[in-house]
């Protein structure tokens, strides 16, 4: 099968991978929300298990940003909603909305 960028577009309604990925990202967000303030205020920075876990969490967030460039989003039409599958439009919308926050 031909592996083009268009073939890598993810439909959130049909992707079991995205369901698991969202759970991973929620765990990462919880980790950061709880541990980041504690680490910044109480823990001396060292190269230890927390450092490695934080690096893994950062990597997960990076790959989540990459996935956003390939994830369809609902687009309103005259007849209701449809999933936007044009890569250019997906990227443009992400860059205009959540990219800066992410």
C-alpha cells in the first residue's frame, strides 16, 4: 500500500488508536498538573527517575502536536457537519486555534 500523507489522516470517530492516545495524554496532563508545581517549588533539579518521566511526558506532548496535523475535525456545511480531511485545512485550523496553547 502507498504510504502518503493523505493516507495518514486520522478520523477520530473510527480510530481506536486515538482513544488510547487520548487516555495517555490525559495521564500526562494529570502528571504535569500535580507534579510540576511540586517539582518547581520543593524538589532540587537532578537527573533521576522524575527527570526521565518528565522527558517521556514532553515527548508524548510533542507527538500529540504532530498528530493534530493529521486529525480530522468537524466542519459545518449547508447540510450539517462533515469531517474535514484536507491536510492543508486541518493544519491551518490547528495553527490558528490550539497550536500556540499546545
